C-alpha cells in the first residue's frame, strides 16, 4: 500500500515539474535538464509500479 503512495507522489512531482517547465520557467537556460529530471522520475515510477505488479517489491 505504501509503495503505491510513493508511486503516486513521484508521478505528481514529475507532472508538476513538467507543467512548470512548459509554463512559467520555459525560458530557463537549463530547461532540458529540468525536463530530463521529470522523465527520470516517470521512469522510476514505472519501474516501481512494474516491480509491484510482478510481485518483486
């Protein structure tokens, strides 16, 4: 149960970062790194959810 909450928190965090990168901070010089960080968070959430669904977590 707690792992699903962690996955949800990671997804919300990544979505917020991505929304900000296409909104108020889109002119930042390091926007690519910020979007990459959101992508890494999505990948981590998918990995955790996949491990949980397969019974390895």
